[in-house]
C-alpha cells in the first residue's frame, strides 16, 4: 500500500511516501516559511523525483491534530483536495501518535509534547517495548506542573518527542524528574511517521472519504478564545 502523508501541525512541514513500512521518498522543511507556500512544492518534488503520481497512491494521510490551528487546517485541506482530485481514500491520524513512533525503539515511556502556550502542552503518553507502542492516555492539553506530578512516581526511562520537547524536558527536569529529549533528527514531527501510523490505521478500517476527513482541535482557535474572554469580561475561557 502506497501512502502519501502530510505533516503540518507545527512550524516544520513535511511530506513522505511509504509502501509497506518502507520510505520511498520524503521531504522536510523547517525554515519558518508558511505551510501554504511550502507544502505543495514539497509534495510535487518528492513525487516527481520518485517517478510517482497521485494515481500510484492508495491513500492520502495527514496529521489531523492536535497542533497549530492554521497548520492543521492547511494540512487537512491539502489532503482532502489531493484525495478528492485523485479519487483516493484518506486517513487522518493523531499528531501525537505519529510522533511517538520516533522513539518506539527505546523501551520506556514516550512523552509526546507540543507547545500549547499558557504553560500547557498537547500531550499523550505511550509505553514503548520491543519497538511497539501502547497508548496510555488520550490526546490532551495538560499543564506542565500537572504532567510532572503525574509522572513523579513512574520509574520507567522517559524520552520526550515533539516540537514542545525542550519546554517539557526543562519543566520535568526542574521538577526533579529524570528524562531525556530525543535526538535532534527524531524529536520533531515527521510525515514519515504519519504514513506509518496511517498504514496501521488503514489495516484496521481507518480509511475514509475525502469529505469525511476532519481536523481535531483539543482547544478552540485563539480568535474564538479571545472572543469568549471579551464576552466573559476578561476572564479566561476554558
């Protein structure tokens, strides 16, 4: 099964094509340019260089969240457009579940972390053993202090992945909790692991139509939160 995967959940952007767990082509960019400018040229480049077309794909996958509201919206919209135009099914996967695969080879606790601002992260915890992951929590927004308290009694080795990894690692270290950040080439979100997560999801009935593909936001967009705060007299909305 050939899958074209997109990852636009944070500052970096990437695209990849995999087939049965093998990476056929991949492109990654973290230069601060907008995803609306960079995503499709990366897709076009990797397909052209691999001598592939959308007709060769069996599905289009994308990280549907959590993550940047704008980034997720761009990625999901692009995936929907590509899948619809090529008459291919789509697969939406959790950003956090995909990034956990970066550290699946390290036995212990994989702590996924994306900066959610306000001293919170988007987070999920996974147990890694013999290259396999077991989800321990749902995707969630959690305060760094609350996460530290939750992990305080867990003696497993802890490895942190995600664009909020350094923020999380610093907070856990300050709380006296031993942990380590994944190496630089594995810490960030990647379309490769989105594709691998999508392959597994597709094998368990995770294929949907382009129309059914939807983003997943754990919190409302900032503009909506600000509107709620104004309407509530300046008090922070949940």
